[in-house]
């Protein structure tokens, strides 16, 4: 099966579905993006997912017989042996113990492989992006939440219960009262994730500062603090956003420094919407804080800390890599 020239990668998120036909060199030759529309329920969303895959195949002018399989990255824990999504909190009800692999294989007639979305993003950057040619790499993706993917000796590390890479829930600021979605305090995600940024901006406004962020969230963010809102607020010199982002970069730098001290990788790659839009302007302060936090200070610059190269295709490419490796 691995001899077939193409594999399909799917980045299945709460906001959008991205599907691509990918060749062995990591080139996306056919692509489809659709809104997830989670509010419509599991059956409708599943059909939207299947149709996105079919449209990507048509865009690539590729037939099913040329495809070795489908890899799917989802924003939550998975049971790979059963091909089941354990839970997808940001897609609402109905996604607990959902048999996604079985349904896709019946619907499309192709074998499928399931993995966490951040891990497939790490695979994409490692095999076809910033981490090519390395042995050890860690990817950290910053968005609504913050997750990580760990590559050791060229292999994805999942952990004995599938929980490896949860860097967003590591403590970087002591018991400061900031609580993340898991109820923990002082974590990276509670400071640098979307909810953490929103909290800091609300606190600044409550303290009397002015901010364009609430208006931008309505006009260009569809009610959400998107990466576009962040960048536009920075362009307008919004002080609460500048302060919140600086706090996020400090927390992410401490997190990266911890990763350097514990794993000693060759590279840490940052991804996610804000990184895609700002590139090294976002990563450079993180790099500085990480290097200051690294115990072997004189060696700190040897560990590269860089923006990802694949941007919003990291999940698609990485999911195709997972399918090529494991199907």
C-alpha cells in the first residue's frame, strides 16, 4: 500500500476542515477547505468531512486507486487501535467515543488513520518543514489551546497512555491564580492561549485602559480573538494587546526553556495562527526568554527555535505522513 503515490491528509478542527492530497515529497497537489459548522451535528459534520476529501481528490485529479490511505488529525485524544475519537470538546456533543475511522472507511472505501492534530503538525514540520534532516525536534502550536509534538530519534513520541506533548499544561508562573481549562493554575495555556489573552485584555479595560480589541473581535473576528484580530490590534498600537502578547511570549519562552532542559532537542518549532502571521517577530522574544532559562547558557544558541515553514498546511501534510507511515 505504501507504494501508492498519494496519501490524503486532513486537519479536522472545530472551525474548519482542511483536506489535501499529498505526494511522497510533501507537496499538496489538491486542496479543499470547508467550515466545520459543528452546530449542525455529527452526521452533517461527518458528511462535510467526507465531501472535503472527495473535492480535494477531484482538485488533484487523483482516483481512489492511486491513494494509499487517509490520515486525520483531530483536536483531542484518540484511541488508535479502535480508530475512535475519545472526545472533541470544541465540536460539541456527539463526539465522545466517535468511530471516525470506521465511518470514513465505509464512506470512502479507503483505509484511515487517526492522530491528534498537534502531533500530525509536528510530523509535517519534521518530515517536510523546518525540522528536515534532524533527529530530535519539538513542535509547539499556539492557538485556542497550546499543544506540543515530540520527535525523538526520528519517531513521534506518544507516551505510554498517549498523553506525551501536553506542554500547554506545564506550570511556568507558580500559583498565580490564573486557571486554565483543566483547572490548573500558572500554566502556559492559561496565559498564552486565546482565553488567557482575552482575560488579560478584559482586565486592562476594567482597569481603565482603552483597547480596539472588542470592536475588532466583532468586525473581523466573528466574535472571537483570532490571529487576524491580534495582528490588526498590534498594527494599531493597542497597548493591552501589546502587554498581553508580551506576557504570552514570556510564558512560552519559559516553556521552551523547560523543554530544552528536559529533552535537549536540536530544534523547537513554533506554529499556530499568530506565528503564521507574524513569523520571527513573534518567535524572537520567545527564543530570548528560552535561552535565558536554559541551564547550559553558553550552549543555548545551538538549539534552534524557529517558526514553522508549513504554516496552515502543517496538519494536512503531517496527517498524510502519519497515514503513509502507519497504514
